[in-house]
C-alpha cells in the first residue's frame, strides 16, 4: 500500500498541470477553501483559463521538495 506522500509525488510527477480539486484528497494545504485561498494569494503558483484554475506542477514540486523523475 502506498502512502499519501507517495501518491501526491506520483500525481505531481506524472502531470504537467493539475487543478485545485486534485490536491483536496492529500490535505497538503488543508481544506478545499484553503487551497483556493492559497491560489488567490499566489502562495500556489497558478493561472486562469476562463473560470478554470490551472496549477503547473513544476513550481509546486519545488515548493514541496519533490524531485521530478
């Protein structure tokens, strides 16, 4: 069985970009609201495409200390 940290690392290394909802199960930044607040405050680097919030994984991996495979 893989740990939550391993699953988060896999998510962030296999994808170029994710949405805030993808981070909710890992509770890395807390609740869903806190993730959106962090995006709004640019604590998590992100950009908008219309109403969609997109989080590039490279800056997030660097922030969390996760090495790319």
